[in-house]
C-alpha cells in the first residue's frame, strides 16, 4: 500500500492504523530517512511505515514519473494537500497536475484501488481554489473507470492536528467573537475514524460487500453550529460553563482575516471563512457502513487521560502571546512616561535621590527610556532573540537592587511599584521556559 502524504497529520494516523492491520505500508515522503527512521516534520510527530520511498510530489506531473514508484503496489492512498499556497507549493500542481498524473499511472499499472483525500465542498458549488483544484482531480479519478474512492471529510479533530489545536485554543477563550455568531454548520470527525475508514476500504476491497467506487463523506454523527463545536470542545477540555459568544459582523470578520491568517499560520483566512460559511455537513450513513459502527461524537473526542495536557496546550497558545503583549505594554508605556509624559524635572530629582550625578542624569533618563522601548518592541516581534526574557529578568533585578539601596521607601509605597516586580519576574521566567524554539532567532 503506497501512502502519499504519509508524514502529514492524517497520513501519520492512517499509516499507523494500516500497520496495525498488517498491511505492508510504503510511505511516500520527500526525504527518505536514514535507516528507515521515522520522518517527522519540524515540530511534528513521526511517521511509521514498512518502508520509505522518495517522492517529490510537486515535480511528478507526468504519468511516466510515477511508473517506477508504483511497481508491485496494490493500492494507493493520496493524502497530499495544502490549505494555502506558497511560492513553492501551488494548488494547481499539488491538487491537480500531480494527482492526475498519479491516477493515470495507476490505470496503466493496474493498481487495484486508489483512495483520494478531498474535502466536503469540493463540488460544483466550490467557491475557493482549494476546493476547485481538489474537485478537478477527484473528477479525473472517478472518470478513469478504476476502483477509486474520494474521501470528503468535514473538520478533522486529532490532538496532534494543527487546526484541532487552534480550535481547542479558541474554545478556552472566555469570549468567542465569531463571524455571524458562529452559526456555520460543521460536522467534525475524529482522525481515528478517518484512519479506520481508510483501513476498512483497503481491507474489504474485493470482499463480499465492498464499498462502491465514488465519494464517501467523512463526518461525525450529527451536524452542529461552529459555536456549538467550540463549546463542546471547551467542555471536553474540562472547563466549566460556556464562553461568552460575541457575534462579529461578516464585513468586519473578512477585514480581519489577513491578520488572523498571519496569527494562525494560515489555518484561518478568507478562504477558511468562505468554506465555513458554505457549510461542511453530510449524511454519516456511508461512514457508518464502512466502519461498521457510528462515528465518534464530539463529546468523546477528548479522552479523560488527555484532557489536562490538551487544556494546558490550548491555554498556552493564547496566554503566551497575551503575556508578551502585556509586558510590551508595560515597557513601552514606561518609556513614553520617561521621555516626557512625566515632568522631566521631577525625573531628574528622582535620579538625584538615587545618587546619579547631574551630568549623567540626561543620559540615565533617556538611555533607560530608549532601552525600555527597545525591550517592549522585541517582546512582540515574531522572531525574538532567545536571551530576551533573561535580559529582562536581569534588567528588573538591576532596577530593583538600585532602588532598594537608594530609595528603600518605595517598598512601602501604597501603589507597590517594587512589589509588582515579583509577578513580572515570575512571568518572564515562565516565558523563558515555554518559549518555542521555532519562534526565536536561535536555531
């Protein structure tokens, strides 16, 4: 069984399920790992397989390119897909040209079965290039006359899935500002059910009652609004009560999508909003027939053993940037106050009490203000030096030590200007420990 896109989210689960069923799994990956070691994308999870074969999907746009790879292959599972385009990854190549060449080669090589991963909404009413490019390849495959199944999932949930992690993070927010109030219909399906469906299709082909060639919707047992899905995930993560729902006008939501796309790494964007508005629901009877049981409900997506870890991961996804921006606010406001919002004469008087000679007072005042401003800006940069949080700890400890010696009365000030440094130090140490290496300039 040749699995393309084996190192992706669904691919990893499908390969593991196929191996458990006893299939010989050939993982098509861009780089064959040394000594058949599992391949994992940066920050991702490993792919396991019986063997690995090198596949440069973007360059294999002719049927002849696929012929050597398909030798002795009984079935092909194509799970390759991108959600947004980049300079090197284009819908027309990865969703249309390469898959069509692959399917033509499968016909020539007499491959017994092709399973193609598409998406709900990839039909005659498709509104995005993602859906249109998928539909073109789907139509080509189903028109070849070979045994083939086009899988069309709704939202796919899995603890290691990028979109699922984002939805969990949204579910933990105290307030949900959703376009149109979050009424978009979705029918989420668990990734394990997707993987088991692929295994069942491969296992039963040629049996007494195989699934007929065509499209198979991969959906949960019942549709629900997007807001309901997020509230269900919130409860699954062990949080009490519902988040406050704030309907967002669609005009405003679309205007904010470029910012949301940057903040979520492309998971949310204008195309995502279009697809959500289009709806992602279908009859679950087909999947139930293939699995031999009903698909897993959203309430059972998060097992109790994973609840605490997923909740912590979800909270960190938005608490981490919230704390960074909060610290940036403190440093930048402090700089603005020092640069003139607070009377300069009073600032010089304070420096004199701290023991700074008059000649050095302008340098101390404006130098410290510019340093505070620089630190504040660094806090919110997408790529930050790895030493940033430790430098802030050292700076605060230095300020605290000088003031404690020269102006000890500030420890007893009713506004607590020095005692507030204690929680700031704790926050900085937490940020230092939890900062992801992928966010820093240290590689």
